[in-house]
């Protein structure tokens, strides 16, 4: 198992899209890229990246595709801060963030749905863009797809929250084999990641229980793509519980992000299904 002392959460608040751009978009060590206007032309989608000019494999992070899910925007940001400055991470995780920083390049879209974030709604002005990855009717969808096709990440983490439960974080992994989705293929990587999270947090962690997510959803579409390494993207979905406080959700989310990155790393590059921290370093 991948184990470390649980990272604590903190409070976060949606004070509007422009407020986020002015106060939270910039992070030391990350470059900002204007990816173009969203379906609401007055609002642009922005990405942050680091080390894209190297030959490092890329981890893609995404949050805010549903505008009313704002804790993922903030726990993703704290994760990005610690990737840039591992010395600021909690004690026994410093070397883990240092490891990821040295090995990977990163790209993060903090708010994929500017209109939804501004108005605290699930949709943009027109629809739920998370189900538009087959039809491609929205500018946000096209921005995300074109970006992924350009950078070809090897790991993808899509951060959400949901309203179905008040105690249990849920997660999902899109697994592909020879171009088709196969939930039994290399199942162990997903199971072991959830076991690690359960031990770290000392609570039940379950797999996202719904199987109706098809290629129209981002995390499934992402898992069907191939990264720069020629393998299918290891695509994770994070679902913290909206019925829990933002502080608890940030704790749930940031621990999951770190475990999923490390679990994917040893599986992709060391072929170890059940890694320890020694295996990582």
C-alpha cells in the first residue's frame, strides 16, 4: 500500500470567477496559458503548466467542470502549490511531492466551466459540458480535448464532488485494454489505491457506484486516449461528498490526488500492482 499521514483540509469559498483569476490563478513555478474563450465569450478558460518544455511525461489535472463544485478547485490548487514547492507540503509527504515534481510535467485547468463557477451552477449557459465529449458542441469541451491531444498526458485526474452521501468519498478509474473499456483489466491498481486511501483516512472509501458513464464523460473519454508513452491514459475520477464541509472535502480530495499519482506511477513505469513507499523512491 501507499501510506503516509493524512493531509488535513482547510476552508475554501467561491467568491466569483474574476476573484479567482485575480487572487488564486497565479502559482509560483507554474505558467499561465489563455486557452481561449468559453461558450460565454466574455469568459476565457485558463490553464497552468510546468515543465512542458522537457521530455517528462505529463500528468493532467482538471477541476471546476461543474461550476457548483468549488472545493475541488481549491484542493487541486493546494496540490499544485506543493508540486511547485514540496518543502511546504506536510512533513512525511515532502519527498513524495519532490518525487512527482522531478519526474513529471504537469498541466492543470483549475476552472473548466467559468460561467458555472461564476453562477454556482452545474452547467455552463447551455448544458452540462461533462457529457459533451462525444458531441463536442461546447467551446469548453473542444478546448479540453484539443489540449489533451496536444500534451498527451499519461495520467489524468478529474476532480468533482457529489451530493449522494454525507460520509464516504467515491472514486472511479477508467481502464482500457486494446482500445476498449474493461473494468476488469488491471483492476488491482484501482482496488489498491482505494485501500490506501481507506487506511490513510481511517474511513470507508468506495468506488463510484454508477456505471452509466460512457465516452461522453471526460474521465472515460480521457481513458480511451493514448499518452506520450503509447499506453492508454490512467484516468481517475475523484468524487468528494458535497454534503460534507469544504474542509473535509479538501482533505478527501488532496489525499486522493497524491495516492492516484503515485499508484499510477509505479504501475506505469515499474509494473508493481501493490507498491510501498520504498517502491516509489
